[in-house]
C-alpha cells in the first residue's frame, strides 16, 4: 500500500520520551507525525547493545509506545536503507531526528541526510542528548580540551546556558500504518534466559520512571550529593544514568530541575558537584566525538606497548565476583544482580582488574558493556581509560586503588559487602574487607572457610601493586608486543 502524506516521520533513537524532545516538538507543530523506531543491525559489532541494555530498551519502547497510544512503528534492519525506502515508497517529504554522537552514527546520519536531501526530502536534526555540542567548546587555539576541569569550568560554563526544556506536544496527531510496523517483539531484544527477573523488580524503564527517580532525588539528594555520593550503601546517587542513556529524560531537564529545586542557588556545593557529574557525561561524549578511536585504542599512545597478562581464569573470577577481595566481589555481584554498580565501586573493581591483575582494560569494558543497563559507549570507554591511566585527564597508572582501604573508608561497617556477599555477613567490621587477616577463631565464628565457601584472594595486594608498577617501568624502557605469561 502506498500513501501520500504531509506528515513528518520522526525517527526515535536515544530520545525515547515525549517531553523535551525537540524533533517531536518540531514535527508536531507542522502536522501529524509518523513515529518510527529502528533497531539498526548495520552498527559495528562493538556497538551492538549488550544483554542488559537490550532488556532495558525493550521495556523503554513499551513505555514509549503506551505514551503514543500504541502507534509507534518498530522495524529491524539497516536503518539507512529502511528509511530511504519508506520515504521514497510512501512519498514522505519530511523527516526529523535528534542527533546521536557515536562515531558510526554520525557517519551514518551524515550520509543518510545527503541522500535524502538529494531526493528532495527535508531533513531536520536537533540536539536533545547533550547540554553543549562537542564542536562548540574549544580552546582558544580551536583545538579540543583534554582535561576535564578547564573543559567544564572554562569551556562549557562560559558558553550560553543550556537550552530550556520544551514541553511535550499537546494534542499530538499520529499517523499509524500497520504495514510498516512489525511490533516491539519483532526486534528480539528480550533475553532467552530469565536472568533479568531480579532487575525488573528494581527498575521502571521509561519516561515516567525517569521522572520518578528525579523527583525522589531532588532537592535533598542534590544538596547532600557531595557528602554522600561515595558511600555505596547510602544509595545517594540519582540512579538516572540508564534513563539518560536511552533518552527517557534529557540532561537539560535534570540541569534545570536541579537548579530550580535549590531556588537557583548554583553555588550550593552539593548542586555544583552534581551538575559537574553531568559535565563528566558531556566530557565523555566530547572525547568520543573528537577522538573516535577511544573505545578500542588507548587515548595515550605510550600504552600501546604495555604488556597485559592473558589470564582467563582470573578474568572469569573477577566477572563472577569470586576474587576473594570483598568489596570487589560485592561490586561485581551487584552488577550481575542489578544491572548497575555504585560509581565509587566501579573505580575500585576496574583498578583491581587493570592494575592488580594486569588484565587489559578493554576486557573489563566489554564485560561492563554487556552487563550494565546504562552501558554507554562514550562513558564506558572514557571511564575505563581514566581508571587504567591510558585516557584523557586520566588517573595516573601508578595511582592504584587499595580495595581494602577503599572498603574501610567508604563501607565502614561492611553493610554493602554483606548485602552482596552474604557468606561474610558474620564477619566483624575489623576484618570484613580483609578476611584473610582474621584469626582462625574469628573465621570459625563467622562460618567463613577461605578457599571453600569464600575464595582466597586471587593475588597479594601489595605484591600485585609492585608488579603493576614494574610493568609500567618496563613499558617505558622498550616496546614489547609479547604478552606476559599468566
């Protein structure tokens, strides 16, 4: 069936919401809209969403479809070919989308726009995903920033304020055509194994769930953010990162909601700290835009000859939360059970993998990519490189997190560890983060048998730290492509 319409095709991507959706708002003012979501199978292999992300996407699309009165068109395939075919076959003369910033998406969208414009089709794109466009924030010499603080304080905050959010369209008119809608189930996003049974009780994907998390966080969460954010058991973060990744809420909405909740007091140290976390999100996308190789290559070329260990057994133990280091194991089990991990603990587990185990950061990044609900190419790449010491404005490689002291400082009574490592629940505070140091009578009282019901440490923390520093020194002396033995 061929239909002729003056409607605008709105291509939904990482903007699965009605409020503050510039492309949708633009289209709705002109006439009716044809809302389309395409699961693009032409993306590079390393960008294919992981299992946790696919589960979230399925739920989020269901929520968006409900908001659109079950009139969201869902298709799977090569997005460019499908859109060109739809526009030509049905004589649709206008398309709108919100910009995506991953390198492969930029390349795809640029080529697609050129093809559509050449065919006489109007193409409109908008920024709905970032507070500042990556190309707008440059140093005086017109080169990109590589250090966060000057990027954010001197670069971003000196620019015009982020745009104000726009309201959801009123009386949205939708044109729905069953022949171009295969349904959300056709995208085959749901896992075959029901590992997500726990996760689905903890999260509400979609625009309403995002709004709920934001309202629960403000204003007290913002005020106390700087003081409480590093303590995993306090739950003092906003829990908005998966909602942000899928565009169920925009950074602009969060930015102004935070400011308004504190009556415009942007000098409040808690709010400033929280808004700077949005700045880190911006910086990750900024780095990916200007340095598109960072998901797969070290930002710092001097690490290209660093000697990583090939140790699949240790990697597997880390993935399963069986390293024998309590806060590391708690973090990895939290990731598996909930699809997320507290940010402080993310740094600890990443440092342990890269530095204590000397395993390539890219292997950790891939595991996070598959397990995180908020897996984001920009944030995942930049964050792993930051911890590994290989990235822009990175923590130096020789700065190695000690998981015992981190646990003692930020999980004082071991509540976080005990939640995810219940076999340690009877350990006294003094030894909860280092059970290998406990006297035998304490272990017996707590029912802990190291090497039996809880693992012995994979490595000695002090010795493995020295090994990492030695590996760094060797990499500076001469390039070596030969992997070390495990």
